[in-house]
C-alpha cells in the first residue's frame, strides 16, 4: 500500500509539473527564433495596435472579433503570468487573458512585441476584478483602494501567442 501511495504522488507530481505547450520555430522571412505558446496559428493578416484601437472604438460591449494582433507588452501578472496588458495608441491598453488558462506568459517579456491570435472584445470590468488585477500587478494598498467604479476596458482572449526569443 505504501508503494502504491508513493507511485500516486510521483504520477501526480509529473502531471502537475508538465511544462506549458511551447514550440520554438524560426521564421523564414528574417530567420528570427520565436516561441509559440498555446495553439499554433498562421502569421498572416496581423493587425497593428493602431488598427486594433480603431476596431475597439467601434465595438459595443457584446461584440467579439476573431483577430491576430501585434503589440508591445506593458505588464505581465507577477504571480504566474496568467494575464498581460498590451499597449494601444493614445495611452490606452488592452487586458489579455489566455484561453482556458491553457498557458501562461513568462515574466521577462515586458517591453517586447508579441503576436496574439484570439478574440478581441470590450467589457465593463467590475471594481472587484480591477482590484484583483491591481493586486496581482503589485500595486499599493492606496492605489487599490482608489478603485471605486466599473470601467469600460478593451480585452483579448488569446488562444495562441508568439514571443520573439
């Protein structure tokens, strides 16, 4: 029985510590190495952050758009990389989460440009959610307490992300 318990613990440890799905490739056009996280997708018809901002401005809260976008990463969840914030023009940002929490971002990609494929949408973020993300980002108690109203946010659910190495 003791051997069986040890086997169970060992198997549980192996399966729970599996690395996230990563594929390293070289892009033929510029021979740059990249890492795919999540689902693979074709690197074509990629929208810039400027194009994405104009699309976001025309969207209602219930709209979604399947799109591929390239943008700079401004922030990554310090806890485990379960979300990131990308830069949009005019000081705007978009909150990015990952489909079914199927993969997470490394913390060292801040200020790098990434290409993401997935669903863009606009949402009203609750005070509780804003405070949760502020806490994950390492914001101070005073800054967290200052969040008192829901806000319209630009969001993205990425099914796959390409990170340059």
